[in-house]
C-alpha cells in the first residue's frame, strides 16, 4: 500500500555529536521516520519496519519509529544526509524546505539506505 506523507524535519543535536556518520549509532538515529500509532495502523507499518520514502527528488529507505506527537499525515525525520535525499533542489539551503517535504511512502523489505553509497 502506497500513501502520501508530509515530512517535517527536526534537529537532533545528538546526531551532530557523532564523529562518524557511517557508524551504527549515527545510522540508528538518522535513518528513522517517526509516525504516531494511528498513522502506523492506517498505513500498515510497525515500529522497526522499513519504509521507502520517494518523490521526484529522490528516494530513501528508513526505519519506522513510534512518535509521541500526533501525526495527521505528518512524519518526523531528523535533519541528516538521508532526509536531504528527498529535499527539493529548489529549497536546498532554505530552512523552510525542510518543514514540508511531500513524499509517497510504502512498507518495504529493502535495507535502510546505505550512507556510504551516497558519498561515493
């Protein structure tokens, strides 16, 4: 099942304390989308499952994490190279572009996007 989702990014200061963006701890914090419990039920995804987020600008696979915030069609992602993949070229460099990233999403068995592949 494919569904539309608006992503709002946020700054996770702990991510920026990581010295190695390729470390497991960095990926564990950066490669997530937070959805509330109602959204997870509606879209048929569970916590810890992988989800493909795609739009005209790119695609990324991240893990679902339960959010304490109410969703209403909104997913929350930390700002990172992973969230930048789906950020429009027209808004890169502007903070507002990080606030409303429109994507199509679907549950997937594909692995989380490998950051090392992005920097080759």
